[in-house]
């Protein structure tokens, strides 16, 4: 015969699994509802962001992209930071090519100085950021492809007027600043600094006070982007996720559709483990009364070879 203690202990054992099971079921329901909500929210945001180009109707291009995803080949994504205002075609204030290789888990991030003198198809020699004013995203991509001799698979265009909102939604970004300076009413000391949206925008726009000019400016842009990527990857709050999705939907356009975004997230996200910055070395020069950034042919060839080797690495 069992003692009273044994009976009570036996009774507790029978009740415990039901309590745990009910609690876990409640957690699963809550998490499930949250995931469904986020999934639907991401899907809606992706649809708002989706802005395909005429070239996306090219069957050969679609085949190339499908093969790249199926075989997890490298993808090149052109990031355009654009200042667009009423009655103004705008300029691509920022141009960064991301070359993402999931096999070696690395990203090459090449900044293209906006004043770089290149041949713009159909327009002749001009500053590369004018390609956007002449022909929008399509001509910007075509110009970069011709300049670097490689395919740009996708683009993402960010309205810089909404840039600060995205940084604020992340809770700001933390990075290491190598050169102290002041810009836009803010002071940026050396060392580790935390920036809100307005501060980050001022931080990325300073160039006149930097002896490296556009090169220094481009490096700061890359640092902010990398800090934002790391901050976004640590998201744990549904509220933060939905907030940033609202801001992204209002300020970002891309030809990536929802399924392609999902594939990038699942199959390519580990590439962020190593982000390698690249620059185009050159010098400033007046041609007539216009100032250009002149990149020698051998420097273009160096960048081309580095990107191709990265894309083919296994």
C-alpha cells in the first residue's frame, strides 16, 4: 500500500504533463500567430517594394537568375541611394555593388564614387550618378554592368529622405569612427559611436572636410550599411520588425520578388559573416569647368578581376 506522500507525489506526476502541455500549446499558438502575422506583413511589404524593370521580361536573364538560385551561385545587387524631390529627376547619391557569394560566405561591397567619369550608354562621357537622371534605375544598372564587365542581377533603390527613419527603427547603429569631424550640427568623435537616424545621415554625407573626399565618404556609407545589417540580424521584437517593414515599404524599391527575398534570406544570409569593402582609386580632375573623379583603366581592371574571382570562389 502506498503512503500518503507517495500518493500525493503520484498525483502531482499525473497533473504535471497536462499543465506543461497546455502551456506549450499556448506558446505555440502565440508564436504561430506572430509568425503568420510577420509572414503576411513581409509579403505585403515585398509587394509594395516590388518594382520590376523592362529587362526583367528578358527570358535569358530570368534563366540566368533561376540557375543562380538553384545552384546557389553568386549574385550581384546594386544599391542606389537616391535623393528624389518634387519636379526633380534626382541623382544616385550613393552607388554600392554587393557581390554575395554563399559558398565562401562572403560579401564584396564596392563603392562607386558618384562623380566617376564613365561612358553612359546613349549619353556619352559623364558622371556616373547622372545615369539615374538620364534613364533611371535601368540606365544606372546598364552603366555599371558596362563599366565592370559583369551582370547586375538585382537592384535596391533607397530614398535617402527616408534613410533616417530606417536607422531610428533599428534603434540606431553602433560603429567605429576613425576620424573626428562635425557635420550638420553634430560632432562625431573618434572611437565607438552610436548614431540615430539624423546623425547617421549627416555622418554618411560629409566629404568636404575629409582629405579623402568621396573615398572617405563611401567608406562611412559602407560602415553604416554593415552596422545596419548586423543590427537588423539581431531583431527579436515583433513590434520592431513590423515598424521597420512599414518604413522599408515606403522608401525602398527593388526588382526582387517575395520568393526571391525568401531564398536570399534562407540560402545567402550566411554570406554576411564576412563583408569585404572595396574602393576605386583615382584622382579628381577638371575637364572644362566640370570636376570629375577619374579612375584609371588598370584600376577598373583590378576591381573587375577581384569581383570575378570572388564570384567564382567555391
